[in-house]
């Protein structure tokens, strides 16, 4: 019989198929095919993109020229624009405001076919440092309340360009999904005076069934209430509210764990499309205790269809306990 599992943070229910679980070979993956043509993110094409906002480059090289390692520019077709005022207003019973925000592209490497899992450790460290630099800089703009940093890999995940990159969007409000997670964490903390994510860490370390990797500062595991098969969370062991609260010595370890996790997902599932999202605390709002930043990695192995849209339930064909075994390289 399948199991119904309830997420203690947002109170979402999922259906886990424990009777006839799917292995990595049971999923049909869409081919990673992109449109051809010249890539604007490659060396030599810097003039085809907006000017770089921030960059890690050889100091002997010029701005907006080759010689960079990580490069940030505004999205050429932004979802929101940074210039202007929000101007919240009413339209009858509706609320409306101007589309103010920031939409940036972080190009992770000059190499067109090198994903994070293919880079050297120091190169992944540079990417993570740039994430923090951009989030810290945008934090200074008091119009913004939340910074979403996410990566789409593969066309079925929403990626429109093949060259490895991450997107950052700063928003003038807290999105609904984020607010639900915040509310669940704050409610738990108010009742128990403990962080729910710290409690999840303790339980995962005690049970050890769903852990994929463990290091001094971080834990990677398949969450008990996974929404997607082979979903993995990376979370700091020590309580931290925001992604950019990481100490300097934590960054190399996070780089290794992120690279290793993405490599295992790629090897076990034969290079699936995926999304990863950094979940972090809001900015420029009143501080509340109880949230804990983490990264959620979601391979695109199943489709969200009518049942999921109609109920909010997710059907997960591979129990996270089994997914973790595959990702650890254990014989099944």
C-alpha cells in the first residue's frame, strides 16, 4: 500500500509509492536539446549581452572582454526592471504595482559544456561567492523583500540557453510559496522554541536512511516528504537564517557537496534536466526567528498533471529512502 506523508513545514501531503517503487532506469527523460546558433555567453561574445554588473576575471583583462571566470549581467529580456518606483495602488478590488525588481544572469563558466558538476572545486567556490556578492549588493535596495536564486538545467526544466548559468530575481514582495514555508517554520518555532529544519537535520542524522552526503558543516539528503523522485536538499548543520551568513570556511565545503550531489544525480539518472533553488530568508523586513536556509535540487523525471494541480498532492514513484540508496551508490 502506498504511503501518505505530511510535510511538517507547509502541511502539504504527498503520495509515496512504496509497493512498486521506480528505479533510475524507469524514468523517461526528455533529450537535452537546444536551439543551435552562436552562444551569447561564450568567450568573445561579450558585446552581445548587456554590460557586466560584476565579474571575477583576470585583472590584466578588460571589462566586457574575454578573460573572465564568472560573469554577471542583467537579463536581456528581464521579467522585472530595476528602474522606477513600485507605486502600489488599487484597481477596484484588485491590487496592482509596477513591475519593479532585478533580473540578473550569473554565467558560471566561460566553458559552454561544463556544468557545475564538471568544474574544479575552486571554480564552484567562485560561483557560490558570486551568488553571495550579488545577493548582498541587492539587499541594499530597500524596495526588495526577497531574492530568489535558481538554476534551470535542460529545456524541460525551463532553460532556454545551453551555456551553464544561474538566474537571480529580486522581488518587491515575498512570494506565496516562500511565505508558506516561512509561516510553517515560524509557527513551529513559536510552539516548540526550536527550528524545524534543525529538528529535521537531527532526525535525518539519527535515522541515516535518507542521507546522501555528510560533511562537517553540511548535510545532503532526500527529504522524507519529497515532492519529486530523487529530490535532494543541501542544508547547513548549524542554524543559519540566510544563505549569505555562511562563514568563509564553509564555502569550499558547500562547493564540494553541491558538485558531488549534482554529479551523483547526473551519473545515477543519466544526465536528467533539473532545477535547483536556494531557499533563504527575506530581506528588508522585520526579523523573525526560526527559518533555516537550504538548497533544493529537483530532477525533472515526472510531470505535474491534473491530480497534482487539482489537489496539491504530489505522487512520488520512488521513496526517498530508496533514492538515497541509489545516490549513495549502494546495490539495490
